C-alpha cells in the first residue's frame, strides 16, 4: 500500500460518516480506533456491538465501501475482544481523537459504577 498510516486514518475519518449511514440505520455506530500497515481498526457500537452479523457488516459494508473510496487493498478489523481482532500495541491515531476515545472510555466506566454510588 502506498499510503502512510496517518493518510489512511485521515481518509477513513473523512469518509466514515458516509459509511456509517448504513450502520446507523440499524441502530449502530462505528468508532475509528486507529490504523496500522494498511489496516483500519474500528469498533462497532450500539446494536451492532456483539451482533452475530457484525463480521458481515465489517467486511461487506464497511471494508467494501472504504476500499472503493480509499484503496482496494485496505483491510478493516472490528476490535471485538477476540484474539484475532485485537488492536495492535502500536498504531496511528490522531492526538485529538485519542483524547476523545479516552473520555468516552471514562464515561462508560463511570456509567457502570454510577449505580453503586
């Protein structure tokens, strides 16, 4: 692939709202987690998180559309907690997005423990 991780990440971020329309129509959402070596790492959220069709959505919708829009060799992985679909230790993420993801993670954790307070 001739693009850097940063270029692929930024292109994906640009096109993600378009790709996300289908997922949103099913009550889901796509979070962009990072890029490494021609692979985009996402997390399906909402009703798509943990859905039995999430692999199909990732490959047949998200990956297919991003390949058409960015590069035909682009791969997309839904980080779903399984060993083959985990986020690598090192990957590209825009610093502003990293701050937003950390805030989102903290908010989710707070929501889980709020009932105990």
